[in-house]
């Protein structure tokens, strides 16, 4: 194959256009970036060419010949492989079963599933990603977020005996849930696919990656095509302007006022099942970054403060009182939380924006609820995070990925929390909204809210934090002053702690 051409891509949801007459041409051996703000239509475009959502209009040609593409089966037959943004792993199944999901299972005598061969195949696909550490017999639900993503990516790389070589790989925000080193391995894989002559379509909000690994870029705005060019012929500024329609600064606002006098949180010689030897105190208005390769201990730390977890030894004092004993109590005391996985841990996807944004803050339910006040409150919050939605009652599951993330953040800031616990707050969020969220975090800190920010985004971490706690295997390795640290310094510290 030389070129794949998707023409006139059009899709409306309930009369509201999500994609209008977009044309995209992909070439063999080239990586094509698809960019645009949250809700611009990227995932919709991908769902159309994957045959999982019916297009209102679409013509597909391969080297000039028309290609039928109405169902997922036809897309697979055409040699298209997809890593969708939100399609999650099946938690009850093993890693091996997840990797081979959608592929014919290897069988013995044409009947019995050959588990051994299945495991070998899955392990080979994971190894090609440099993810040998994942045990294929393990239940997928127990994996860390990054490992879940690697499992899904491996699934697209499984070689299928007898099937045509894949000619197109599509990745919808694959690195949003990966660490820097995992991302690097993925980029090696993409380089290999490209060298083998496949076309790659790549969606990401991370400009550096796009500039590094892509050959071409197409930008969508409000469901319309605005720009296609070679990466070598454009600039970061031009791409951002095409996405937003105006210049946007992605600089993170620095601290302008000193941190407060009072203590928001004090941890003394603390041990739990997952954490050990934690010793630190957080001032009012201070932002404490949390870094490390092992995200589960970061989650354990934040959740402990939220009242989920048991202290075995040592002390934890939160907002001048004992640690909360439940999340309900924590929210009531002014502690707010943005969890790591928005769809499985944070949002009620079938419910509207309003209940999702407000539920931890609601005192009166049912008949006593003041719906008009809630709607007004929700609208105000939506404005603050620049939510792109059709109304306060629209189910959150219908929002684009980045807009779902904004709902989660809106909920956390709804009542000016005194202590804000954040895990990956800008995951999947576009440049403009990211700047907005960074501004809101800085503003809360200036007003005296303390913030604990766990993030794998080193620019974000260094841009906002006053100090950075490095956790490894649940142990406190260091608390570093952010002053004069570069991303490279921080990365070196993170890896040094892993080796320790
Ligand atoms: N099932 C659905 N029902 C109604 N509207 C939908 C549905 N799926 C998507 N949309 C709307 O289509 C528009 C485009 O969404 P899409 O998911 O393609 O955005 P995106 O560019 O992938 O954004 P992000 O960067 O946040 O992932 C959004 O306004 C979204 O709310
Ligand atoms: Mg998307």
C-alpha cells in the first residue's frame, strides 16, 4: 500500500456535528499526527475509520481503489489496527486473554483453546514493547495503569498467522497513561512499524512527542479540518494557533506569594501496608509534587489522606485534626480528590455533568434538591474549566476524553478545598485547558489551599510544585526543593531512587 485516503468524513450526534467533511490522507512509512482541542473530533474520526461508529458520510480509497469500511470486521480485514482512547481492558480476564482479545485464539485440534500458546503469543507481543515485566497469567484488572495501556498496545501488535500484514496503526492518546520510559519504548515500536512500511495515525496533546516522532500533522477545530502540513515545515506555535484559533501560552504560572504559616498536613514516621517511613509537613498554600515510577504508592499516599487506608504506625494530622476516616468525611472537611483513572475511579458515565460535578458536595438529595441552583453552579464550574458540552444534563460518557477529565477537576475545585489531592489532573487535556487548570491550581494555592500533586508530567510537576516528594516502593526516598531543578535532574533522581 502507498496511500490511504479518507474523504468527506462526517458525523453528527443528535443533530450536533462532531465531524464535518474532513479529508485525511495517510502514506505508507509515515507517522501522521492528528491534533485538536478537547472535543475537536479526533476520537470520532478514529471511530469512523474503525467501523465502530457509523459515519454519516465517508469514502475510503487505498491506492485509488475504493475500500468498503462499514464495520469493525471490515476494518480489521483491511489491515487496520486500533488503540482507542477509552476502550479499557477487561479486568476479569488474564493479561494473555486481553492481549489476544479480538484475535482468533490459538487452538489444539481445532477445538480446545491452546492456553500455553496463547500465553506465549501474548508474552511475545509484550516483549516487543519492552514490557517483559508483565506476567501474562495475571488478572488484567490488577495491573497498574501504565501496564494496562501496554497490554492494550500489545494487542494491536499481535501477529496473526495467515492474515494480511497490518497497513495502518492508529493510536489515540497512547502516552496519556504511560511514564516517560514506557513512552520511549512505544516510540521505538512506532519507528519499527514505520520502517516496515505501515502508516501510523497518532493522537496526542503532547506537542514535544508530536514534533519528535511524527512526519505530518493534521489539525481539527470544531470538527473541521484546518491544517495539514509536514512537521518539518511547521512550528509549535503554528500548530497551537491552528488548534485554538488564537495564540495560547502554555507557560505555567509561577508562585507570586509566599506559602502560608499554618500546617495543612503533617506526616510523622508513618507506616501503612503500602507506605513506609513517611515524614513531612505541608504548609497552607504549599504545593507538594509527588513523583516516582511506582504510581501505586502515590495513589496509596493520597488515598490515605482521603480516609482510605489504615495507619499501622506513626501519625497523620490533616487540617488541624486527625486523619479523616472516610472519603465522605474528607470531602466534608474540605479535602478534594482527583483520582488517576477518570472512567473507572471517578465518574458516573451514565449520569449527567451536574450530578458528576456536584455529588460529593450535595447535602440535600431528591425532593429537597434545589435544581436551579445546582444547574447554575454547574454552569459556573463548566465555565471555569472551559467545558465543551451540550448541557448540564448531558451524560458524562458522551463527552470527549479531555472534557471528562475537566468534569473531574471541576468537582474537586467546586468548593474551594483547603487541601486538594490530585493525580494526573491534566491527563488528556488540551493545551488551552491545561493552562486553565494550571492557573486554577495556582490560584487556589495563592488563596491558601494546600495541594498534593502526583503527576508523571515533569514539566507540570516542576512548574507548580514548591517541593517534590519522591516515593519508590512506598518508601520516601527524598523531599527535594524544586528550586533550580530541571526535568533532567528530576528524572535522574527518580531513576536513582529506583536503583537504590
Ligand atoms: N456518543 C456521543 N453522543 C453525543 N455526543 C458525542 C458522542 N461521542 C462524542 N460526542 C461529541 O462529539 C464531539 C467530538 O468528540 P471527540 O471524542 O471526537 O473529541 P476529541 O477530539 O477526541 O477530544 P479529546 O481530546 O478530549 O479526546 C464532542 O463534542 C463530544 O461531546
Ligand atoms: Mg479523544
